[in-house]
C-alpha cells in the first residue's frame, strides 16, 4: 500500500506563492512513491469553523475525508502579521472533527511545514502550525522550510531559487519516508499485541 500524503495550503491569491511551494514539495513526495493529493485553500472555500454547525461545507467535507485516510501531511501557509494565515488555521480547525474520544485528530500522522513570507517573521507562522499540529497529535518534522523572500519567485509566481527548491523537495521525501516508517511501526505493534 502506498503512503498517502495530503498537501494542504496556499492562500486566497489566484497565483499563491505558498501553493506553488507546496506543489514542489508534493511532487517530490509523489516521486518518492507516495499517493499525493493537493488541496488548495482557495479552491476548498471553507467557511469559518463552527463546531455547532449541523452540516459541513463541501470543501470541509473533502478536507476531512482526505485527512482521515492520509499517513502524512504537507502544510504550506503564507505569513501574515508574523503568523499563519487565518484560512490555513481555519482548515486545521475543521480537522477537529476527526478527534475520537481522547485520541487527537492527527494522531499517527507526520507533518511537514512550509511558510512563505517577506522578512524574518516566518518562524511565528511555523511556531503556530507546530503548536496546532502537535495539539492534534501529529509528529511534526523538525526542519520546516522557511521562504523568507518573495524575490525567490519570478513574476509568474514560480520559485526559482535552487536551494529553496532543494529544501522543499527534501521535505517532501522526508514526509514520505517518516510516514511509511510510522505506518510500519504501527503494523508491527499491532502484530505484537496480537501475538
């Protein structure tokens, strides 16, 4: 069974730089053997999370369905005011639906993080994402990709900095490797428990 990776992120911009960075990492995960699904924040069009709402919007349903079956996630956010975008955080809030009793929503999943913004404030976005993902039970890769200059992108929004591209590709491969190792460990523990 292939490792399944959900790549989630981007912004509300039509040519989102963070979505373009996410796609580079997602493609590396695909080349490493994972089944990868890319979900754009803009295309999901998720309303604000309301835990009392009787029904979830179609975009939220799609996100939850994809997150339920993934082994790992790549999450990319633009950086606004030194932190994660509200749209990306809102998408993560919707994943609380996956919580089962005392088992947090992302338990057993490996997460890689990407932050795209101008200046030295990307660390704030990553800190917020790490906190949210760990609170939901995920193991977060300790080497996020911080793209701290929009000058790394050309006018079409494509990343052209070779070091940044390499960092994104390595992140995608690491998430596949760590997710597969995590799944193998879970299988081994299950077999040991049944012995």
